[in-house]
């Protein structure tokens, strides 16, 4: 059993229009997802822009209001609880944002940025604070002289590492990482991912790793949820998703990973065209008449796919 359960989570944003600014419709940003989070595991949340990934992360941590559904942390209902700065939940679930330029206050020094979440929970003397922040900087491979610099004095990759150090400062059980490396170039991406992996090995933290790219998360994730229009189209472990994808949308995301092998490039292109053809031809197999994703059905103990009920029954 995991330490966190997310049950039938929905986040609907009202759309207002007209002279009276009445609510005329809703954006179903998240529309009924379930997730169980176990200790020390990494969960990938992957889908195209606008599929609702960030909304999932923000609503779990309390930055976005949950319309319906429940979030449990160690058996306690934490759904829409006004998050007290000093509550255990707040300490144990942290978030890293995609855009560290706007999420880290540029007018604050590194020591203040990293120690801020610590200050809410521990009474450290100034010396202890410096020691602790230095340890954290070391964990993410930053030099000690970073301590008194300002966030804007660093490169994107360095800022992202400061964000990681800040998130691990309180020794949380879950870190929600929203596209933590998307803004970085490939070599720096690998560095930051390696630090995140090492931190996981040392502290047994779990990650909810949000990305639009199945290529980036491949080496990070134990389990993956593929998201489309606020729903999961497929859920499974790494093998299920990469070696045995069942939903056409998952296949599409996989075929979008660029092939680096020049020999296979032509075959890759063929495969990609084939997936695109199936995607346009067989819509009704994967989406109901309103274009909504079907409910997930189990294929195996670990693997779930959202297929049309009659297709799901007959196996694949
Ligand atoms: N505050 C808001 N008010 C109204 N609609 C919103 C709000 N925030 C997000 N949305 C809408 O909800 C949907 C999901 O947005 P979300 O940011 O979760 O997507 P995402 O998967 O994180 O996309 P991206 O990959 O571009 O970051 C989108 O259609 C978006 O326009
Ligand atoms: Mg997002």
C-alpha cells in the first residue's frame, strides 16, 4: 500500500462569458484520475500541452482547488485542506517548477531560497542553517560560494539544481517535479536528472515526474501514466508502456521520440506514419462520441488501458 492515494480527482475551471460574466461552461482540466504513490518510486505523468499535467500536480499540493475527488496522505484526508505552512503534509510534499526564473525569487540569495522551507519546521541557528544549506548545495553539485549569490546570477541548469536543493531541504516523501528539465539543453538535462536519481537513492523520496516527452522520463520512471484531455489513457510500469503500449495515444507519443540511429531512421518514419494513420482512422475505438477517453480497464496486474468496453473485454 502506498503512502498517498489520489481518488477520482477532478479539477474543472469555470469559463465565464457574456455581458454578465456568467459561468457558461467548464474546462475539464482534470477529469477523474486515480493514482497510488509508494515510497521511493518515480511516477511519470506524460501528455501533450494542455492535457492537465500541471493541474494534477498543483491540486495535489494545494495550489489549485479540487472540484471533486479525494487526496489521502498516510490515511489522512488532505483534499483542499487549507495548507498550514507548518503542517506535516506541507513538509512532506514539495514541488519543483518548470520555470525556475519565475518560481525562485530573483531578489533573494541562495541561502534564503533554500533555507526558507526549513525555517517553517526547524529552529536552526544561523551557523546550523549555513551548514545545512551547504550540504544541500553539495548534494546538487553546486559550489559553496553560491550561498550568498542571487538566483538571477545563475544559469538555467544551476537554478534548476537550486530548486531541487530547496525541494529536498525538508526531507520530503514526495517531490512533484513539473517539467524540471524541459527548459535545459540535453547535456544539462542529463546532469539534473542524475542528481535527482542520486537524491532518490539516498533519501528514498518518491517523484511525480511531469513531462511531455516519453524519451526524457524513460530512465527515471518505475510507473507511467499517459494523460490526454484530463484523463489517463494508459497506466503501467516501464515495460508495459515502452514495450507493450496499447492505446493509440501512447503509441503516438512513443513514435514522437526522435530516432538517433541513422539506419533505423527510415523505418522509424514509416512507423510514425502508420501510427498517425491509425490515429485518424480508428478514433471511435479510443474515444467515445464526445471525444472523451474511456475508463481504464486492467490488462494485467500492472497495466491498464482506456479502450472501448467491447474491445477491452476481448483482450487486445
Ligand atoms: N487557472 C485556469 N483557468 C482556466 N483554465 C485553466 C487554468 N489553468 C489551466 N487551465 C486549462 O486547463 C487545461 C490543463 O492545463 P495544464 O496547465 O494542467 O496543462 P499541462 O498538461 O500542464 O500543459 P503544458 O504541457 O503546456 O504545461 C488547459 O486547457 C488549460 O488551458
Ligand atoms: Mg504544465
